[in-house]
């Protein structure tokens, strides 16, 4: 329910490449402050508009990013939501949706970019930490960004 609520509340009025830069940099700053090493990727309308891999990450993070992003782009829900949803249903995600584990990963860390009145137009993905932490980094940065836009 918490993740469902996050998805319902963390909706953008619009989303520009400049917004992607601001959110991406915010995620990096939070990770640095917490002495965490992550890779981050932001895709908008099929185009990568932000990507950064911190020191200490590996090329393996690229595969995780792609696989987690695929889940969001297919279902328009966060990868963490899809994991918990399928666990609650007591079913295998890969079997139920007939997808390859080499292409789809239901591990937390990919969150939809949803536009008010339009729907999902992209995905923000973080890899490198425990799935709950990857998810939380994104949620924290989006909430901070949306709050700053509301205040202005």
C-alpha cells in the first residue's frame, strides 16, 4: 500500500530534460552524503536523458538498470511494486507474464515518470544498493523535487 501511494502521489505536471538532470543530480548527492555507490539512469520517451555511474560501481549495474526499467515500461508500476505484488499473489513474475529473467528484473530501484493527465512517459532507475534502498533514493529525490516546485 505504501508503494501504491507513492506512485499515486509522485506525479509530475511536466517533465523536461532539465528536470531529469536536477533529479539525477539530487539522487547522486543523496548517495554521496550516505557514502553509497550507485549507477543511475533516466529515460524519457525512449531516450536516455541522464546517466551516471559512480566510482565503485560495475558494468553489471547496466544490466540491472535495463532489466528493472523494462518492468516499469511494461507495467507502468515501480519494479519494487511489481515484486511485492507478485509475492502477495504467491506467483512467479517471469512465469505469469511469460518474460525472460534476462530481460526483466522485479527488484526495487526503477520508478515510473508519470505525467498528470498523460500517464507514464519514462523511468528513473538506480542500481547498486539493496532493492529497498535503490527504491527509496528515487522516491526521496522525486518528493524533494516536486515539493520544491510546489513551494516556488
